[in-house]
């Protein structure tokens, strides 16, 4: 499959990118995968469960994926097995894309004060700790100049009604990104986050008043337009190139300027 790219098709030739978090063709991780592929990188993917395997496998095959294997980031054992397979196949990773979040549906509506201990733990485990767990396994496979990226949302910094426990988890994710940037900096591995505005993906489906949020971005932000998944892909690809060689520990907003509004 051919995808348009602002990048030279050999810019990332020989680079290996591990993409965690494709669910379907709308996934932000898929938009990132397309851009990295268009710039010449080789890709590997995980999937979560049999239902998503049926969605992910054809997409991954369309970009000649080197590896398509299960990995539930709630399980250290599955993460270990996944990274063992990647290590056996490639022996190195240049880019790790972490594009995973989960909270119980009931914790994404109503009052945050009602969040259960289990719901809080689950959101933190899948949405924040998983970055640390993956970075730990990626580090020994990464050469100097490698790059780790995660996806976040501004509900980590300010109250976005209903984002609730995910806002707390994203705050932990962003702080984890910074501490990882410090630790892995000594190996010249960079760690950054992209804070995206709302995009209609599977993770957005069924979120109460998501359409209202898309509408608000179209009305109230400086640019008065919604962002696209492909733009997330382009920013991610830039952050993987040597043009960003000294960029680490930062959260980059791709939100039509929503985050500057009072
Ligand atoms: P998506 O549903 O396509 O992707 C979320 C992914 O998380 C899915 O592939 C799902 O399988 C995976 N996942 C959930 N639990 C998992 C587990 N236990 N193990 C392994 N994988 C698991 O939706 P998306 O919008 O592309 O979300 C990707 C990232 O982007 C998330 O971190 C999300 O918070 C972030 N984000 C999304 C938006 C938006 O509006 N869509 C905005 C800003 C940030
Ligand atoms: O990070 C997200 C959503 C992540 C997410 C989505 C779901 C839906 C299905 C995590 N867990 C679940 N659990 C499910 O059962 N976003 C940035 C998108 C999003 O979600 C919101 C938002 C925005 C933006 C929820 C409330 C308010 C705003």
C-alpha cells in the first residue's frame, strides 16, 4: 500500500519500528505506522485478543509487517514474550510507539469522586505503567539515536468533564515519559509524548458527547478545525528522525491550539 508522506521514502530505511496499539484503520497508531512505512521503516505490530487480530493482521500485512504478535500490556509475561519475538526477529528496535489507553467505561462518565480503587488501578496500569514496562524491555534493544513515543491528552493538565480517571492516568503517563527521558538519556534514547486533540477512533466511540467535543474544537480553538490522525502520524515521524536528535522529555500539542484557551 502506498501512502503520501512529507518524508523522503528512504529517510528511515533500515529502521525498525515497534507499534503497540493498532486496533483498526482509525487508530492513531495506524496513522503513525503509515507515515513510518512511507519513510522507509520496517514495522512490527501487536494486537489485543482474537477480535482485534482480524482487524490488525490485514493492515499490518499491507505494510509488509515483519511481525504481528499478541500482547496484552496488562501482562508482564505477554510483554516479555512479545519483546523476545521482536528481539529474535530484529535484534534491535529504533522506534517504540506506545498508543494504548484503557479505563472502565463507567469511570469515564459521572463524578470522578466515585472512581473505585480497582478502576483507578486498571486505568493507571494499562494507560501509564505500560509505557514503563515496554520501555524497560525496549531499552536493551535500542541503539543511540532511538526514539520512544506515547500519546496523551490535555485532560492530564486541566479538568475535562468525564475524562476523569483517564486524566489522572495521562498525568502519570506524561510524568513517566519525563523520568524515562532522564534514565534513557544516558543511552541517547529519546522519549516524548504527543498530546492530540479529539479524533474519532475506537477509543472515542461511545464516549458521552464526543461529537460535542469535536464540535467545540471546530468552534473555540485558534484554528477552528479538528485535527486528523494523519497529522499525528506526521508529527510522530518527525520526532523519530534525526531532525529531532536533541528533542526529549517533551509533550507536543497537536490540538488546533485548544490548550492555550482560558
Ligand atoms: P484506539 O482504540 O484505536 O487505540 C487504543 C489501543 O489501546 C487499541 O489498539 C487497544 O487494543 C489498545 N489497548 C487497550 N488496552 C490494552 C491492553 N491491555 N493491552 C494492549 N493494548 C491495549 O484509539 P486511539 O484514539 O488511537 O488511542 C491511542 C492513544 O491515543 C491512546 O493512548 C489515547 O489515549 C490517545 N489519544 C487519543 C485521542 C482521541 O481523541 N482519539 C486524543 C488524544 C490521545
Ligand atoms: O484517551 C482517550 C480515551 C481512552 C479510552 C477510551 C475508552 C472507551 C471505551 C480509555 N478507556 C476506554 N474504555 C472504554 O470502555 N481520549 C483522549 C479520547 C477521549 O475520551 C474522553 C474524552 C476524550 C477526548 C472521555 C471523556 C471526555 C473526553
